[in-house]
């Protein structure tokens, strides 16, 4: 966890405001006439699991949390662990507004139970310029930033291998900001995330 602690800081975090995530839906809708941006059907919350916690019990608990709200109906929850032993709460829903509502429902549930400090980032998949891209919310900073995978120099196409398309990220950032999404103003804090499982 030292690597991720360095990226995301060590201060106590505040629960994200619901309007921060609602802005994602508004931005996606306003970009609906554009051919270079389409909402995705997957999102994830990157978190630091508790020692000895049962991932299957957590998955079941989170699924029950989502069933309470009609807005999040149809969202499927899976849990995965990445190469850094951090956990991913992976959400799948073909309706983008329900997908984003599910992320916010889990935000509220986890912060309400006192587990918000374990959240590192929320990641929402979009299709940008005919390829996968991500809107990432940094819980420590309370802001979003874009991540557009690109080729790793000398290794071909990037995917989640660590390469980034910085020019595309700037274009996506401008689109996000125009859509009313709270953007991280310091590009130095647009941290890469490897091992995104979608």
C-alpha cells in the first residue's frame, strides 16, 4: 500500500458530494451528439481491504446495499484484488445513469459505515475517440481527472500496461470541464492507475 499511499495521500477524506457524480451523467448526456465520447457500462471503486476481511461477504453486503435503491437496479457487483493487494469493487450496468448512481450509493454506504477512508479512487469507463478511457475521482483531492491509455514506448498498444495518451487526456479534460465535472487543476496530480480490471 505504500505506493498508493504516496499517490493518494494520507489525510482523512470527506464523503464526495452527490452532485460531483451526477455531473458525470450530465456531461455524458451533453456529449451525446458528439461521435468521440460514449458512456461506458463499467465502473469501479479502488479500496484498501481490511485485514482478514471476507471479500465474498463484502460483495454480498454491497449487492444488498444496491438493491435498496431503485435507481441502481440492475447493477452487478464483483470484487477483485489487483497486483498491489488492493481491492476493486467492480460495477456493471448498461444504463450509465444507474451505473453512476450505484457508485454514489456505495460512496454513501461506505462513508456512512465509517469505511470511507479505505477508498482511494472511483473509476468510470467511457469510450473516447474510439478507445477506452476513464474518468477518475481521487477521494483525497475531491476532484476528477481523465486517464486515456496509450502505447508504452517500444511495446505497442497500451491498454492498462501503463502508457498514456497525454494529448487525448487534455482533450477529454476540456470536455469534462465544459460538462460541469469538477476537474483536478494540477496535471501533476493526474495519477496513472495500472491494473484497472475493465
